[in-house]
């Protein structure tokens, strides 16, 4: 019987940027009525693989490491700024921070990852890639407060950094919490 991990590729948020987000969340999360995600889990998702056979983990990681050394994958500075929600209409289910600088690089990197994953049996992404950092999930009946928070935070910036690697993560749900483990570090 085959063993699978639920996997994705992401870029972890820099520690100083994470600290700024934590300070801001501490001042607004309760009032805005949303549950922030765990600070240590914050990342920018580049590709969601889903159920991945364990025997493919090492070959995928090696293929990505090799591809990330090429000049078109050279990292650019990322700047987190502004807020939004998913879905864009109706009751918000996710609040996120956008990418002001480095968006094109993230989009290019996501396409590169999908190209690398193709020979391993992973098809193209069904949805358009939209680089963002998930902050949390609104509590019931908090839509108005969340939309006000998004409107007032349009110009808010959390800082910039130049990533040095992506992470091949596995995701496991334990006791209602999502826990991430590093399967491989993928330097740029």
C-alpha cells in the first residue's frame, strides 16, 4: 500500500516581518473578530501538490533544487502590503496581506515549479496563481468589521525581505490544528 503526504511548496515569512505582523495582529485581531493563523506557519504558497506519494518527495525536491539554481529563479525582494479577503464577494472566509513588490517573481517561480512537477504527474493548477499571505479566518458574523479592517489597512506595510529558499512542506491536521513539517529546503 502506498504512503502519501499532503504537500505544498512555499516561502516562509522572514522573522522580522513575522514579528511586525504579530504586533499588528495583537492590536486588531480581537476587535476585528478573526482567528489569526499560527505565526510559525506563515508562508507564501507557491504550489499546492496535495496527496504526494512518499517515494516522489526526494526526486521532486532534487529536481526543484536543480531548477532553482538557474538565473530566472534568482530571488527578488518581497514587500508585504495591503489587505484583502477571499471570496471577494459575499461573506469573507479568509483575510490576507498582498504582495506589493516581487509579485512577478513569485508568479514566474510558481510557473517554474509547475513545469518541474509535470513529469511527476502533477497537472496544471486549476486556479490562477494569486500570491498572498493568509493572516486568518474571520469569525462568524464579522464581515463588516473585516471589510473595514481591509479598507483602513490598504497602505499598511509589514516590511521587505529577499528569500534565500523555498520549503517543501507536508501538512497534517492534528487536534483541529494544521501542523507543517519541512520535507526539504530548496535554496535559490
